[in-house]
């Protein structure tokens, strides 16, 4: 009788509802956890510099879990993984709720990283011109239900007046219920994998590192390629170092918790519309302008955040980060015509060699700088950005002929 009822639910379209709910709570819970980190750490009576250590642990665990996950998905498909991700997120929230020390909180955040690995792209990877920034890509999405989840859960968190522990407990309950219901709805349904593509052999895992390193050999135009690498790595370094502390900056500037949640909720909605509809309005002739303006825009953002504890400066800094994100996404796939096609194919692998370790090491540097002074962190973040601006200027002035671009808009992977 029970199996018959489940079958009727599947036939009635309830399975689609569960999928939507899974996306809703996956994205919403991740965004709430990242944005609420300063308030959770403060409840443990710990210094906010610990946020960088927790972020590093979470991103590192996510990176490690991605390795076996890649081979599993190739062989078994995603199947029940979205629901499993939500259950793991719920369990991590229980640990975060019960945490009485930073050590326990760090364990919960490591488990939270496992959940994030299943539901979001690989840390530090670059695919088709789009760099995946962590934890930035955990607080917005291009999916409708995920964006709704982020906006609504952050909005509800803004009006919730209880403790962060209480908020985590409520979210964990919803995560576990929706995740378990998703497993039930999936049942024994086996995902059919395409047989046209053979799974990657396990030995590739041990040789892939060498493949990335070989990308540095036999470049046609080393100078141009290295300038592009410096531009992208400088931006990534600043984002990875500073972004876990953005909401913390608002907290020490005495901005209300509700205010911070609302600002990030609006940020997610704006990013969604830019990602989804921005390319429709994009003129081909300004793509190169957007591409080379990226480091300057994010430099202005961190300059504003490093000046003083004024609410208007905090919001202005986030607005410039939003503008940078827009230019980065809308200009993805653009490279100077001087870039040789063989060099262009190597650039993503070359960047990954740096971006993966930077993604979990940079937050540790951020912790040290925050311990010295919060403004010092955002001021120091201007250093790699200065190199990015200089490199982009050289490419634009000397090596980019005219206004043409090469490449096509990258596919959405987030």
C-alpha cells in the first residue's frame, strides 16, 4: 500500500515538486550559513579571524570530496545525490547548532563542505571562460528555484529575532525532511547513463596533475598567456582572501544582522538576472571593455571596503562587487585575437593549477590579516588586484588589436 501511494505521488508530479524544493533549500541553506558565519562565531565567543580558518576547512573538504565524487557520477550518475546533499547539509547544521567550541564548529563546517561539493561546481575550476569563485558562488545561483531559496531564506533569516543556533536548528529540520522525502520519491529508480562516452579510468586521477603542469610547455605566446594568468589569478586571490569576511565587516561596523541578510538577498537576485538575461542586452563591441575592466571594478570595491565603517561604503562595496561579477560573466569566453587557439585551450588548466590551492589557502591569509586589523585585510587585497590591473592594461594597450573578440559565450555551469 505504501509503495502504491509513492507511485501515485510520482505520477501526480510530486517528484518535480520535491526536486524544486531540494534546489530551494540547498542554495538557501548554503547562503545562510556563509552569511551568518560572524554571528555563529561570536556566539562561540571566538574571534572573527576564525572565519577564515573555518572557510579554509570547508573549501578544502569540498575539494577533496570532489575527487571521488567525479568518478562516482561518471559511473553511477547523480541519482539521489541532490537529496543526499541536503541531508548532509541538515546534519552539518545540527553539529553547528550544538557546537560549544570552534573545534566542533570546524567539524560541522567540514561536513557542510561535503554537501556543497555535491550541489555546486568544483572549487577553483575554470570552464569555458567562467571562473568559479568560492564562497561567492555559494550565495547566488542562475537557477530559478535556487535563487528563490536564497532570497526567501535570507529574507526570513532577516526577520528572525532568535539566536543563530535556533535558526540553524529550524533549517536543519527542513533540510532533513526534504532530503529524506527526495530519497523516498527517487526510490529504486536507476539513472540511465549514456554509453557513448566511456568513464574516465581511475589511473587518470594520478596522471591528471602532470597534464595540468604540461600545459605550461610549448606555449606559442608565453608573454600574453602569462599576462592573462596574472590578471585572473590576482582577482581570484583577492576574492578568495576577502569574501568570507564580507558579512563580518558589516557586523563589526555595527550593521544590524537583518540589514546584512537583506543586502545579500538582494545581491543574489541581481546576480541571477544578470546571469540569465544580461547576454541578451550585451553588445559584441563592448565585450572587451567589460573583460579588461574587471580588475579595476573589484579594486574599487575593496578600496571602498577598506576605508571606514560606514554603511553606505559597505553597500557601495557590494554594489561594485556585483558590477564586477556582471562584467566577469558577460565577458566570459572573450580572449585577445593574439591568443593562439592551442594556448587558449591550455589557459583553464594552467589557472586551475593555481586556483585550487589558492581557494583554501587564501582564507588563512585573510585570517591573519583580519587578526591584525579588518581594514588591513581589505587594504592588502588591493595588492594582487594592482598586479591584475597592470597586466590587463598591458594586454589592452599593446596586444589587443581593435575591438574584435574571439570565442563564444560560455555555457552556464552554476
